[in-house]
C-alpha cells in the first residue's frame, strides 16, 4: 500500500505535491494516486488527463484524487474521468480534511485562505525551494493561472524566516524563494513590504545560510530594496530568471505585459552595474497571436541584446476563454519552426555564457548527480561531497555544463565529466 503522486507543472506544484502526500496520509488515505495538474498550456492539461486514464487502466483498484490548477479551473472535466473519486481545490490541497469524508465541491480559489507554506529539500537536502507566495493579481492575455491560483497571497516574513532557519538546521546550504508571482510578495501584507525587505530579513535572521536564491521574477516589479540587496549582499546569488515572455513592444502590449523591451534592457544593465558577476535567464513565448516574422526577429535579437545565459522557450498554447484566444492565430507549423529557432538561440546563448566562464575560479555548491552549481547558476560537472562549497577552476564546457578542476590543481589535468 502506498501513495503515488504524479506532478505536472512548476516548482511550486512540486512542493505542494509533497504537502498533498502529507495531508492525504494524515487523512488515512494510504493506497491511492494523487495527481497534481497544471494549466499553463493545453499540452499540460492533456498530459494530466492521459496520466489519470493510464492510472485507472493499470490499477483500477486504486482511487485517484486530482488537484492543481487545471482541476481547479475545470473540476467537472476531471471528476468525470475514470477512477477519479475526488477533486481537491488548489487552496485546500495541503489540508487533511480535503481528503476525508464525502467528496465536496471545489471551493472558489479567490476566496482561499492565506498562502500556505511549502518547503522541501531537494534530492540530497543540499538545496531547498521555499514557496513564499501564491496567486496572481495580473491578467496577461494568454494566461489562465490566476483562475487556478486565485489572488496573490504572501507568507508573512516572520514565518518565512522561521522556515529558512529550520531548513538550515536540517543541513540545507541553499534556499530558493519561489512563488507564482514572486515579486508581488508582500503586497497583501500590512505595510506592503517589498520582496527586497524579505530578502534582508532572511539573511539577517539566518547568518548560517550560505546561499539565498530567487526563482523566476517579473521584470516590471523589482523593487529598489531588492536591487540594493543585489549590490551589497554576497549571499544573495547573482542570478535572475526574468519572466519576459517577448521582446517586441507590440506583442508585449497585446500580451498585456507591464514592461517594454527597453525596460528589460535597462533593468539588466542596471543590475549588471550593481553586480558584475550576475547572469540572467528568461521565459519567452514564441508564436503569440499576430506575431509576424519581424516581431519574431525582434525576439531573437532581444536574446542577444540581453546577453542571456539561459532561455526557456515556450510555444504559444491557446487557452480557451483568454483574450489571446480571440486574436488572429499563428499557424501551428510556423510556431513549431520558430520555437526550434528560439531554442537554438538559447543553446547558443548558454554556450556563450559557458565560454566566458572558462579560466574563471568560482565557488560552487556540490549537489547530487555529479554536479556543482556556481553562484551565477552555472552548472559544473563535479563529483564531490554534496553540501560542500568548493573552489573550482573552470576549464571548458560541453555546451550544457562547465568542466573544472580543483582550484590550484594542474591546469592540464583531465576535467571531470570529460572522456579520458
């Protein structure tokens, strides 16, 4: 007897899946399949439905409980699938009561309680993601996530600091703050504190935490206190993954994004002036409705202009009911071709970043799986004791990870991860 958890979507969902497991066990559910769905793309929804049908076919004796954004948005569609005995709302999936007693209707996510705390060490307990915010108050024209997550809700700073202290006591060396719209943290709390203030409180309250990192953030919401923290807090890692979505101003306007191309480029230049060792990644959507060849060329140019180190390329996915669904659509074969071109640009961007690292000495955190991670998020082939910080001389790369030798070692030594 065991609980099987199937997770789709973002890092926050992965954290909440463990909360689902704990809540289901507390409710006495010991032999079931828990499916945590995602609604960010139509493909994610399709895969979740496929996984549920497969689970019902392979183990018809095991009840299936479904939650997550897709189930929150369209609970009836999931409730009608074979084997599903219960659909649990996104706002209650960490509560034991949601898994016990008669199945009930999915509550309105916009009436959800304050943001739950979700924190889990990853793998060998070297790194941990800590969810400090959920929900979103913005309405990008392509996105349904607010209808799956509700309004933006923040975990109070004192509770966040207590969670970080507990993670450090458990041996975690790096904490990554995450959320649906991380930079909106604090806007629903008394005094509307900015994210930068939370960063300061964490670092002050946990002097033994070696590394604090941010997950994806909105370029339109970075506050002055956060910029100042990047300038003078060496334990705040010099890495920013920006939720940009595009680089063409007309497309950004039609997406209802709150920044324009020049804003993103100015922000990147400002942060680089404050922290010379910073690196940037970005989420970018290709094939948004009305995207012309010229607009796509502008997007590709944006990747180079920002000198990104990583690109997450997303083919546009039509979500019924969104304003973007009413705009003239780009043909599917064009979207796929442009997505391939954007991924290729991302591969080149990462290779440029790795090439610049060659010859540098960095302090890296050893993780599991023969990998270490530099402060700027550069992955390095390295086998060592997980949880240790090591000084490494970067000697080259394979296009995905850097190769290294121990700092001070013979530069002619064979880099770890390369063939002998």
